[in-house]
């Protein structure tokens, strides 16, 4: 049997060498790193833009609410007497209203706060003088009173806020304690004293609830006379107030002292809200401000 010799060639096996595999993996890892970095950057940019938009919207909403309140501050209220708010309204600090406006100073490193009041209907008068500070108020017709409503009484020298506990015959108002209100007024008022139903609201920067981030909050009273706090604008960590006086200058609240009778009359208020991002590494604050004219030229304390 004849056997012919010849070349026995072994064809190269299909696949990659180890070096080729390493190079391919290195290129793939580089490409994926770039893609992932671009994705993270895009997500971060989107988050930053969304956060900034949210901050601007929160500031705009907060400014709008404060502007609306300040435009109404003092409407329908007597011009001169100042009103000491009931203890417990703002954590025990002294707050006065003059012509429907009160401001407390946050000092050098804290936010200021605002309190505004205005009438909800045209005021009426006492038709019978009070015998004692706890006597019922007999008033003229014209206001639809109800239990839990908040009123203001003034004789031109003194003024104070009371809480209605019962209404007899539509024009006889019983008042008393509950929540932050004590059981009687500071004195009996004579016939002809001014009486009005008012809306009372306070604005401050606080940390509501348990989320640990500051917000612009509104303080208001419920029917039982307790202070209720609700969030107006999230992410607001500072509120600054400056009073504008007739000569066109602006004064910081701290320069007015603690006696509201010694304050210069204010014709307007400049308010500034400051917000800060919740995102790590975004420390740039955002500010928004507005100037609001006052209807009753109040002063503040």
C-alpha cells in the first residue's frame, strides 16, 4: 500500500488571544466609564436645574403670599394704638401690632418675622359700656359673629385682641380664655369703642414637622385659640424685613427699639426671602425681594 507524504497543516482555532481580550476589555471599560460619567453629569445637571426651578418657585410663592398679606395689613383698623399679641403667639417673645403690622427682629444671625392683621368686615361700635374687664361686649349690628372668631377692641388709647366664646342675640359677644387667650380683657371699655372682626396671621422661618429643612411658615389661630402652623414655602431659610419711612430711607428692625410708640411711621416694607439648595455641594443661595406699600402706615416692634 502506497502512502503519500504531504503537509499536514492545523488551521488556527477560532477566537481571541489573551492579549486581544485584555485590550478589548480595557476599551470597553473606558467607553463605559465615559458613558457612565456623562450619564451621572446629565443626571446631576438635571437635578440641579430642577432644584433651582423649585427654589425659584418656592421664593416666588412666598413673596406673593407676603405681598398679599402686607397690602391688606391694617385695613379697617385704627391708626395709632398698638396691640400686644397674646402670650404664646410666637414662642413667648413680645410682639406688638401697630396699624395691623408687627415685626420682630431676628438679630444679626437670625430671620425676622412678620405679623399682619386686617378687618374682615366694616367695624362696629360698643353700644353699651362694659362694667368689668370680663363683661360681654354689646355691639352694633353689621358683623356676623360666631364662636372662635377673633376680634379687636380699641378706644383710641388702648387696643387688644379677644376671642369670642359665645354669641347671644347676634350682637352680644362673650369672650374668654382658650389656647393663648386669657379669660378677660385688660380693662372695661366704654360705649363707642371700636370693635372689629380680624384676620391675624404671622409669618416666620421655622422647621415644620420632622423633615429637618427650614421653610416659610404661617401662624394662625384655630377656633379654640391655639396657634396652628402650616408651611407656605419649602426651602426658605431666611426672611429679612426693612421698614421704609416717609423720608424715603429704610431702617432695619433692630434700630427701632422695643417701644412701639417710639417708632417712626412706616409707609412701606421691603421683604427678602432666601433659599438654599438641598443638594450636596450646591451652596449658592437664591434671593428674591419685593417692596410693598402699607395702607395704614403702621410701625413695627
